[in-house]
């Protein structure tokens, strides 16, 4: 006997819902996003291209005191191997997942897209949102959504560079935010702090694409003429100081602030003959992640 469309759809939903009711459902979430949404600003800071091993090396050396103050980096799987696929996943709620995850359910979801056939009830602690992106869901909760771009996928100068900014109510990019500019992160942070002085929205969701760690980054290491693991770390140290200014300035706003801070992918500097990213290599597919309250 043939199944009708509704029966087939129910069967398709049943398996993933059983998964989410299993391991992920039994584990206590580190944060209840249903308590965060509607009560806190949300900052999503993407340290574009940051490698996990470099992040941990700087953490252990104590050279990133701002980020160190908010807990240790978690080793995670990248959502994609370069900016475009990684951000499509993250903006749909699929942030980097724990490195030792064995299934789609063996991960902590902060945001759960309610409309993708996984049922209407999200995992414990996850905020179920309507719409195609986190931003659409948060806008329905009264959030004003901002994007401050960095790499070319956010520069609004091409059709492709307008896709991600188009997901937000307000999007900003300036040439001074671009990868080749040594003070790019300072310029982004100064711009944001000027904007929030006059912000009237009760709650803001800000996405910041920090591109200083992306190539080129050699100019953060004195005397260097080409990018390397050492200049990658130097770029992170520079970014850490600027994030200190961002966090201090944002604390002046009323209410609490929840921060998601992670990389979208890593990059290669000659490992196994590999260069850059957009390829599946362990250092590309492994990223640092943390979330915290300011």
C-alpha cells in the first residue's frame, strides 16, 4: 500500500527527531537561549580564518588576555572549509560543532531552525526560530540586526558580496575594513562604537566579520615579508586588543550581552603541501569556539 505525502513527511521527520531526543536532549545545555533571546543583546564575532592550534597557543601563552578572560577555547568542527559555505550554515543556526561529535544530534545548538523538517520542538536550551536565518527569527522578536563586514563576501561591491549583508536590516562595509588594511579591526570597532552611541533599538544582534587574521597578515609581525603561522598568531594578538575596546564600549549599553565568538575555518601554511583554505585539511576543518556573557 502506497504512503501518502503526509505519511512520508512524518517518517522523514521521525528519525532526526529521535536523534535530537537522544544524546543532545539528555545533556544539559551550557546556556538556555530561550532566556537570552528577548533579554540580551547578541554579538556574533567571527574571527575569520583563525586556526584552533594558533588560538590555543596564544591562549596558553597568555597573549590574548581579553579572550582568555571569557573561558578557554573549545575545539570544534568548522561548518565549511571557506567563508561562503561556513556562513550559510552558521546563519541558518549551525554553528561549529564539538570536535568529537558522532552525529548531527551530538552537538549543542544555540539556534534551531524550526522549518527544516526536524519538527517544531528544538533541543533543550536551543531557541527555535522561524525564517531562513537566525536574523529573520530574531527580527520577529524585536531585534535590530546589524552586519559589519570584513572579507570580500561582505563588501557589497559585487552581487556575491551583497548576499550576506542582505540578510540583515542594517549592513556596513568600508574600504578601511578590508583585509589588506593593517588597522582593519580598529576601524571596525571604532565604527561600531560610534554607531551604538546613537542606537535606539532595545536589543541588537550584531555580526562582526573580523578579517585581520585572514591573509595578508604578515604586517602584524615585525620584519616579516610573507604570511606564516607566526604572523597568524600576531594578528590574533592585535585583534584581541581591539576586542577589548569593543567589549568595554558595548558594556555601556543597558542590559546584558551574550557573545558568540568563533572562527569559520582555518587555513594552511604549507602543511602536507597545502596552502590557504577552501580545501578539506585538518587545520582548515578545526576551529576555536566559545560563547559567554559580557
